[in-house]
């Protein structure tokens, strides 16, 4: 009987292992493939820490054991199996009920009462501590991701700004060309003004020389004429003028 029990327990363990492997393969196949070539997300999915424990019945028996026996024994099969196994162990005195058994029952009842009474409060406290520790552990990673994201955004902005450098360089070339043109025109104006000043100087100098020569010539001629007229000629000329004026007056 013990060999049969051992064989049955080993077969159950094999089925459980097979079921867990099948479940993992199904979860892996359900996970969509990503574009990351460095990791095969389909065959080797990332492990995730379960937030809540696996469902159980009667407080300690896993739900997967019942689901495993449903296809073979039906809905009541697991209960019949458990009851028969306990009856067999007790009837054959493989498991002897003594005073330690009652102590274990009392301790189990006390443990169940403590879990029902203080379990939610302790679980909430532990969950808060776990959340804080998780946040502290992930803070460095999140800060690094944030810094890298900002660096990528800054690099993209710099790349976009670099595209406008060609327009900026062209505008600077145009500005420099306009400055050179303005300097060239200013120098031409300066040359024109200087040349005009010199030409005006030469023209004014020539005009002054001509006026001086004309004045000197007139003064010289008048002076010579005055010197050539004698007093007698002057008196005769004066008389002749008076005579002419009288004749003109008589005619008028």
C-alpha cells in the first residue's frame, strides 16, 4: 500500500510539473514578440513577481491540485481522495493520533484566528513597506530613464536646430555682403567727394587768377589812359561835353 501511495504521489507531482510547464509555455506563447533583437521575449519571457498568492482551498491546498483531478475523478474526486487517504492513514495506524495531534489542531485554530483577525492589517502594512522599498529601488532606474529621455529630447531639438543653421549661415553671408557693399559705396562717395573738392579748388583758383588778371589789366589801362590825358585835353573834352549837352537840351 505504501508503494502504491508513493507511486500515486509521484505521478501527481509529475502531472503538477507538467501542468506548470504547460502553463508557462502557454503564457510565453501568449506574450507578443517585441522588436528587441537582443532578447527573445517569446521563448524567454520576463519574469514578473506575483502580487497575490495562488488561490487555495481550505486554506492550504492549492487550487491547481483540484483542477488536475477534475478531468480524472470529477468534481468530488479530490475530496474523496483526501478523505480516503486520511482514513487509510488513520485506520492502518500509519498516522497515530496522540496528544500532539490535538495540540496541532489547537495551534492550527489559533493560527487561523490570528490570520483572520490580524492578517489584513499586517498584509496592508507589509504591502506599504514593499511599495516603498520598490519605489526606492526603482527611483534610480526611473531617474536614469528620465535623464536619458530628456537627453534624447535635447539631442532631437539640437538636430532640428542644426537643420536651420544653413539658413542662418546664408543670412550671415547676405549680411556680410551687404556690409561689404555699403563699405564699398561709402569709399566711392569719399573718393568722389575728395576729387570734387580738388576739382573745385582748381576751378576756383583758375577763376580767381582770371579775375585778378582782368582787374589788373583794367586798372593798368585806366591808369595809362589817365596818364596820357593832358589838362588841356581834359578841359577841351569837358567843354565839348557841355556843348553836346546843350545841343541835346535844345533839341529836346
